[in-house]
C-alpha cells in the first residue's frame, strides 16, 4: 500500500520568514550586566562540591524578589552580580532535590533576607524534593508549572537545584537525552527560562566537565553555561565561558566569599583580574625597592647593572622590566634623565 502523504502544515508554520521577525528574547536574569537567561531557553550552573552553587541559586531568587518590589524607595542589596526582570506576578518556581529540608529552607530564607524581604510572596513557590522518587519529581514538575500558569498567569522562571536527581542514571544517553529534550519543551511551552544546577566531575575542576551524558547534552542545549569556582582562599567566582551570546571571562566574573558575621556569602569588591594586577604591581614594587636599596638615583646603565646584580635580569629582559616599571609608576625619571624609585 502506498505510504500516506505527510501533513506538512506544522512544518510550514515554522518556516523562517525574513519579513516577519519574531519577538526578540527579553532578559529574565543577567549576570554582571550580561544577558544569561531568556524565556524558552536553558541555563546551566555547574561547580565542584561546596563551591557556592547554593549561594548562586539564593542570589537569583533574591534578584527576582528585588526586581518585583514596588514598595518604598530603592535599597542597597548585595545580589552577587545578578539582576532580574520583574515577575509582574508570574511564578518563580524552585525545586531543590539535593539538600535536606532544613538546608533547602535555609537557602530560601537567606535569599529572602538578601533581598530585604521578611517573607515570600505567593508567586514564589519553593519546594524540597529530597527523598522523593525520580519519576515522582518529574510528575510534580509539570504539575506545578500547570498550576502556576493557572494561579499566577505565567511562569517567570524555573530553577532546579540538582537536575541529576531528575533521572536514574546521568550516564545513560537515552535517559539523559530524553530528560534534556523534556526540559527544552517545557521551557518553550511555558515560555520561561529553566535554570538547572549540577555537579562537575571531581576531575573536571579545570575543564568544567559535568556529570555524564546529561551534563554534556545540557551544555550543548543551554543558552548559557555558568561555572562557579572556588580558589584556595575560599573566594568563589562565577563566570560564563560557553554561551550563545557574549561570555563572562573568569578573571572578570563577580566574586563572593562567605561572611560568618552575616551568615551568608557577600560580594568581593574587586575582580580576580584586578587582584592579579595589584599583586603584579606589588611584585614590581618589591623588586625595585631591592634594586634601589641605598641608592637615590642612577643612570640607565647603572640601573641595568644593579638589576643584573640583584634580580639576575640582563639585556633586553632588563630593558623590558625598566619599561614596565615606568609604565606602572614604580620608577620615574629626573630632568637629567636619571632614574629614581617613586
């Protein structure tokens, strides 16, 4: 029997028409002024254990709360570099699958405190799903989105802290690909961004490699891939190195550290790049102090001789270092052309 002809009407509706531009994506969440989340897309937050993922989730919750506040004058809030569009009454849904009930409560409580609120508005719907089966979590997910649409007239954003707990085996390609496809469809159907959080492999601290086929497929499908990295001093940096739009380099990403006196993470005032520049400047200053020890001023030739003696720098290497010192203001030249420590 001849095969029935395929109905192409649905495909025709999706044909690109250059005379009919679709609506441009509106920023739902931003980081350091850069768009990272738009409706209909996925965003991934990945990190090693204890790097600060929960602080990031709480800060995003705070940003949505702060953007929705219309009462009283603006107040200073530390949102760890995040910004958000106003919810306009739409639902913000958070599913926490990893932490204990009290830890999940604490995350939300800190987020509310960070935003300067005393409680959660009704359109902020936060749930602890630890101890519930994978299958039940996924059933709850779409059921809550349907309920939120009915009660809040739309979804502002959905955050899933612990997306790997939505499947049995993140290394099973069939299951992982199916879950990611389901998330993409939910983001499109409910016209909201879906932000998912997952762990990097213990051996992936440098590469950012996430868990199994699930992590790889999420990275491919995500609009933005954010990473949280903690250094040896306990400072965490959030950056975006694989995005559809402009990335946020690690040395320019917002940084934060846990403040025991405040009971939460707080922003650091400088970037890693700025700290690195300060450290480099200090290194040059210490070198110059050594070279100029006991000498007020010297000629160019004398300076090079002292650098060879004290720093083992000779020839062009010494000449480049002198140029660097001058550009940083570590040394200056007198009117007669001699050099002195600034």
